[in-house]
């Protein structure tokens, strides 16, 4: 089963200080899921990772952390999100969001 967490406000203080460390800890103790962080601040995943993720973050966490530049007020905002979710889940028959 594929599990996906869609993190709105993915570039905010709460995500940086509390949620990302908690997600990383859950992965370290055996939970398997992918986080899709949504935000407007960074144009791409690389800039997001450089600014928001600790250099000490585990390889496992980084492999399961995606980023999508997302403006919820844009007319077609859901299309790139839908595409990103589909890319993450691949052909999985069972999915939890």
C-alpha cells in the first residue's frame, strides 16, 4: 500500500520546526510514506531542500520528500498536484492519502 501525506504550507515554520522532524522520525522507526510538500516560496525541489531541510536529514527521508510549487489560488492549481500524486503512487492498487 502506498501512503502519501500532502503537506499544505510546506515552506512554513510549523513544517520546518515540527512536522519534517516528526516525519523523519516516523520513517526511522519503520513507517513508509511519501510527503509532498506544497508551497509558493521556492520554484523547485532543489531550492526547497537547500532552504528547508536540515543537512543532517537522513537519506531515507530525502528520498521520500517531494516538493511542488503550488499556488492554491491559481485557476488550474489541482492539475499539477494530481500529476505529482499520480507520479508518487505509480500503479499502486491501494493508496492512503
